C-alpha cells in the first residue's frame, strides 16, 4: 500500500483532486495498524523508482586531441557506430552509474574520466589530451529519437602525464691520476 503511486495534489487536475484526497485518506487508514512496524523498521517506499527518468538527459562524449591548438576528435559517443571506443565498457550498466548524472555529476565521474583517458592514451600515443563531457539532449519517446539542446556540461580534460626527463650528469674525462675510490 505504501508504494501505491498516488499523485500529489499540486499535480492533479482540479476535477480529480477530491478523488486523490479520498485515495490518500484510504491509504493512511489501511496502513494505520502497521504504522509502528513501518516506522520502527523504516519500512516505507515513498521514492520514485526512476528518479531521473525524464525527457532531459545526457549523452557522453569522449574526445581527444594532439595539443591545445588542435581540434577535438570524437573517440566515443553513444549511438554513433563510427565512434565506439570502449562502448561495451562505457555503456555497461554498472559503469554508466559512474558517469550518468542526475542534477550534478556522480561521485565516480572524475575517476571515470581518468580511467577513460588512460585507456585512450594507451591505444592512441598521438593524443595528449582527452576531454569527457556530457551533452544535454531532449528525449522524444514517441518519435523514437533524441535531439541535442546544444549545451554541454561537466567537462573534464585530462592531459597525458609525461615523466620529466632525468637530468644527465655530465662527467669530464677520467684521468689516470685519479685514485680509485
């Protein structure tokens, strides 16, 4: 009963408000005998099953470039067969939880960007920068497609780490007069 979806009064058309009020009242009365158990064990299900299932979503882009003056090259983008680098891994449901945001980036987003950049750098020695960003898209389920809103969010750029060259210690010619240590 607790998980029964009853709309809020604010979202209910005026003609249905009395019906929604009766449903809310009935649910409260039917659950009254179990309220001590419910509250004691925190057994309530008042959350939405898909809290981010709305028409405004994000599409991830992974891009690379050789230097700061070069243009970005698309490495991975969903629904783009031409740019499918590591698609199986990135689109895997548990991996997607690291980068797919709600209202803000997930806690795993920065480690994810570092991982994907390391994977790109391993395969593409010509690239020195990897950019990961999320495109805002509007999903149109009735048309079976989505459209870009033309805006990107949560951009992260990872630069290839080049170890500093070891300094060369110059030694002069060894003279025969130098005693052995």
